[in-house]
């Protein structure tokens, strides 16, 4: 009886190893280098078009002005959080 249970155990181990080693993901075939989906390019251009037209509302003229605005904003937030 011990031999049959060890044989069943060996078969179960082999089945488990086969399941673990089986590929679980198969990648789709790679697209050829010459294929370009023009819809992707069109959607990308349409999505980026507003950025080409619009200008920033307020651009910093220097790094110093940007740092000063961060300091003022941080101070204001600190005062607001301290008051709450």
C-alpha cells in the first residue's frame, strides 16, 4: 500500500511541477516595424494641439520670482493650517 501512495504522490508532484512551469502568458505577435497606425498619430496630434496654441497665463521671469512665490505660498499655507 505504501508503494501506491508514494506513486500517487510522485504523480501529484509531477503534475504540480508541470502546472507551475507552464507558460501563463503568451505575448501577441510583434507588429512589423513598418506598420504605423495613423489613428494613434492623429489622436496624439489632436490631444497636443491646445498646448501649441495656448500660452502660459503667468510665466515666471526668473527663478528668484518663482522661489519667492513658493515662499509666500508656503507661508500662507502655514498660517492657514496654524489657524485651523
